């Protein structure tokens, strides 16, 4: 039984904006609110797990990221939706600058953020599913030994026919994922 859903942010919850650093650019994707409300009704914990190399690349600073995260949290709370925790990885192994040039276990497709989530909140792998729009989301889930859903929003349509990727489910929207996979 699923007790938690780890969600990628850009392209899964909100429109993908490369290196998002301004709250004016945030747009919640269609069906996301309905999907998250359904999960809330079932007392399923929600988490965000997001790569944010724009910090490490110097495109914006940590304060800019935290302003976006805070705004996004308040925006969803306005709909009655809350996230237990947001995990983010500011590092990049090649393009990071200074202290951010790190080959971090947290950077998807590595499973570090998911493993931390499971450890911190005491979930076993059968109780959590990762939902994302990118191959790295699915690979991170596989590397953490948890189920995965590829949504074809954001970059997802580029990966939906990749037979090697092999997510547990491919969904047109987050609502499709919730109704036809997570809550079954």
C-alpha cells in the first residue's frame, strides 16, 4: 500500500521553466491540484524531490531558490495541499561552480534524496512511489528500489517510448497517475 508520493517539481507539478528563479514564472500544471487533493484524502504523504543545479551553476542563488520554494508551498497550501518536506539538490558534477561542483548522491538519477526521505520518514520501498517527467526521475526511483511513474507532461513525452527506461506506469497527467496507478 502506497503511503507516500515523491514528486519531481518542474514538468510534473508546475510548467517546466529552465532554471526557474522567479515566482512570476510559476504555473501549476492542469489536473495537479485535483490529483494532490485525491492523495490527501487518502492520507498519502507528499514530498517534492528536485534537482536544482541552477544554484550550483550560478544562474541564481540559494535565496532565490528558497523564495520560489516558499511561494510554491504557500500556493499549494491555498488549495489545502501540503508537502511533508521538499528535498533539493543544488549540485552538478561538471557545471557546478566552487562548492557546488560535486558528484552528489542526491542528484537524480542517483537515489540519495529518495533514500534520505525513506530513512527520515521510515518508509520501506514498497510504500513509496516516485512521479516525474524525466528519465532521471525514473532512474532515481529504480536506484532506490521503489516504484515509478513517468508523466508525459514536461519532458515526459520524450521518454514515454523508451523501452529501456521501464517505469512502472506511464501517465498522461498526474491525475491519470493517481487514479490509474497510485490509488489502485
